[in-house]
């Protein structure tokens, strides 16, 4: 897809702040510090659009980026980082769940971002449970692959695939790097397809 425009639209901490003008949502979720905001910047080709940080818990609101005046990239606060104060963690859960519930009908693709160096955590599995229960089209994106050797990458792929096989879910995992840009073209294909299908099919993407 050609990006003709993209802008930071709004940071929302409560329902009333969420933008509701026409369009679909592509929602980025995953553990804190995994690289969601970096991935958004790389996909849009704008460094620094979404704020990133080497310390977990950077994104503390739900941040909306409006692309081509047509759809939102929604950057969720990351879950599951022990060092984030308990009070903040407690406020994130309803914030994340609220957005997912309120905007369910607009969400055309869930991008579940995980660290390619680690197998999916229990919280990732819980997120996947929700995604599957909602029959949301999704893609699991294993990022930071630039930190892996060829052999480690192969092992990581096997670990991820076996995690899926256990769940009875097939494929649909992409390996990417926001650092090098690897895998961006492929991820855009999923995003394009989901936007094209908007309103037509809500079936879970099983990969190909
Ligand atoms: P929260 O907002 O806390 O949920 O984190 P996040 O998931 O948005 O992560 P963020 O994009 O802020 O990245 C966290 C750290 O990982 C930063 O130091 C990034 O530079 C680094 N990072 C993100 N993606 C990559 C990648 O593909 N390769 C490498 N080497 N580093 C990455
Ligand atoms: Mg972030």
C-alpha cells in the first residue's frame, strides 16, 4: 500500500477520547517493550511518530494513528511487565479490554506482536484466546529477528509453530524486524487483505 498520509490522531485514556470517524482499525497488541510502537513507525516509514523506549511501559494510553484518511493503526499499552507499577497495570487492563470491546466491529486485523527470541507467554496465549473467541482475523508477528542468528531464527520458528500446533492453529506467524525492515512487505500484505475484506469476512485467518 502506498502511504499518502499518516498522522498521530489522539491518545486516549478513556472511551470519550477515542476517535470514531469512519474507517477500520488495525490493532497492535503484545507484551510491553516487545516493539509494537517501533513496528508502527517502520510500517509507516516515519521515525519517531510513535514514541518508543528501551524501558518497558512507554505507551501508557491507547494511541491512534490515522493512515490515508482511511484507517487507524491503534497502538495499545503493552501488558505483562512486572516493573510497571501495579496501579498502572491495573488501569491498563480495563483500558485494553474496553477498547477491544467497544471497537470490536471496526477491528479488521489484530497484530499480536511477540519477541522472536521468546516463545509466546501465558499472557500472549490469553490474548490469543480472546482473539480466537472473537473470530478476529489476526497475524502473530515475531519481531527483533535482527537479534537472532540464522540457527536461532530456525529454532524460534519451530518453537512458535509448535506452540500453534498445540492450540490447533495453523501458521500465520511472520518474522520481522523494525530495525532492518525485514518482513514489512509481507505484513503489509496481511493489512491490505484485511482492509479489502472489511465487512465481508470475519473468519480467522489461518495463514497460507
Ligand atoms: P510499550 O510501549 O512499553 O508497550 O513497548 P513497545 O512494545 O511499544 O516497544 P518499543 O517499540 O517502544 O520498543 C522497545 C525497545 O525495543 C526499544 O528500545 C526499541 O528500539 C527496541 N526494538 C523494537 N523493535 C526492534 C527490532 O526490530 N530490533 C531491535 N534490535 N530492537 C527493537
Ligand atoms: Mg509502545
